[in-house]
C-alpha cells in the first residue's frame, strides 16, 4: 500500500506575506524580563553588567549581522519597556489565540523564502488524524525513506504555514518525503496533545515505511517533542526510528541548566528570565500543571537504558539552552546510546535566522547523520 493511499487530503492554503520580518519577532516569543538582559552599543556589542561582549569575527559576515541586529532589537525592547506600563501576558484563551495568530503571521516572509528556494512541492494531508504538511522533492532520491519534522516555537507558535516551509526545505535537502507535523497547540490543546499527534503520525508511517528508514527531527520545542515522542514510541512497544535530530532543544522544564544563567543576556533570541521557579507563561501554558520532571515534558530525566534512537544534537555557544543540549547528550552517552553533539560558534538559540552558511551547515551535518543511520 502506498503512503499516499492511506492518508486523507485537504487543500493547500497560502497566506499573504507578513509585514514584520520574522527575525524581529524572535525575542517576542520569550519576551518576559527582556529588559534585564543586556544593552548594546553601536557596534552590536552586548553590555551585560560589567561585561562587554562584542560580535565575534570568528563567524561569517551574515551571522555577524544577525547578532548585531539581535542586539539592536534588545535595545528597542528595553526602550519600549521603559516608556510603557508593565502588562501581564495574555492569560485568557482569546488573548493567547490572538498573540499566537499574530506571531504565526509574522513568519510568512520566512516561509515564502523557504518555499521559493526549495525545489519541492508541498501539500496538506491528514495522517493518523493529524494535519501534516508533506514535502516531496523534485528529485526523489530516497523513495524508501521518510522524515518527520516537528516545528519549534515554544509549543504554541510557528504552526500552519511555517510547517510548510520546513517541509519544503527539508525535503529538497534530504531527497525524501518530509512530513512536517502541524501538531495541536495550546491554549485549547496543552500537553500531551502535541506529543500524541507526533506519535500518531509515526504510528501511521510504520505501516508503510520500515522504521529504520524513518527519522524524526525538530528544533527548540520541536527538539523536545522529538525526544519525548521517541520515548513514548519506545514505551508503547513500537519499533524505534532509525535516527533523530534535536536542534537547540529544551530538555528540562525545571530550569536547572547552567547556561540559563551564564548565557542570559547574550542569547538574543531567548530572553526570558532564567530564574526558577519556572514562570515562562508559554511553557506553563503547554505544561498545563503536569509534573515538570515527567520525561515526556523534560526528556533529560528519561531512562535511556531501555533503548533510544541514534541522536544528533545541536546548539550554539550563545544558546540559552546549550546546557539543556549538553545534559541530554551526556544522559544518552551515559546510557550507551550513540549520540553526536555539535556546537556552533557564537550561535544563539535556533541558529542565525535560517539562511546563513552556518544554518546550512547545520542542515548538512544533520543530513549526514541521518544518511548514516537510515541509508
């Protein structure tokens, strides 16, 4: 039976271009206490307390500009904070929905660029009852493989069209079909809805593809869901995928990691206060009162001695979640799981904004790892 014949179909929708550059809304994803993070001078150097942290010359010119622009955004946020009365985050459902829709819309220019630059077609299908953007490359080099992509965005943002862009970009690079999961999101669908959706898509795929030919990958919240889904797949007695990729993942909701402190103020994407107890409203919206040490929420606390797929982990030296990534790597290695840790110079959370040479290098290194294990 073909993969296509088992999946329901719905029409492809394309939104209009957003008026906000996507990079400019990245700090808005975690804007709480941003005014405590840093000040920047006209060179883009960050001033964090007595420290002056310049834009390094050890990265490419495009990446240097991303860091400098990020510093400028922090200054703008601080200026806005100083002139506006403090406002509580929108905790009512209608407020959350408006906020989520606005941020989703702001990523339209990034999606348009991904689609235009990727020789692949994208269509929407229903897989295991879940909406999935399916990317098919113009040159299908590996028809026997499938890749599940799980988008990031704090578990609440960057669904819909962004899943399309990732499906096209990953399919063009991987030469196989990519199924980008548009999982259910809070406020209507908190934990474990997103996890259940990812597992449901995987369960449907192993009816058509050999599990060892399937890979799962995601960034940030998607990295968390990649690990959590792998644990749930194992615990359900299903065969594990051939490989997974966790890119700048959040692995510990309890906020114990070292770089939440040491990189606070130098990560220009994640700007939430690192101080426990956990009070990030987006994370709490997703967690919905569940035990934050539950491995399906905080995968770093999982028991990996029972089995886990070969894992690619990626972070950057300025990523607030570098320690989340490092701790996950150590937990896997300690359990005898094959795991590779890749850390990029001066990179903040989620890379340098999708299109720099360093971002392309991440994609190529992940692809090399997946090829090794699913080829």
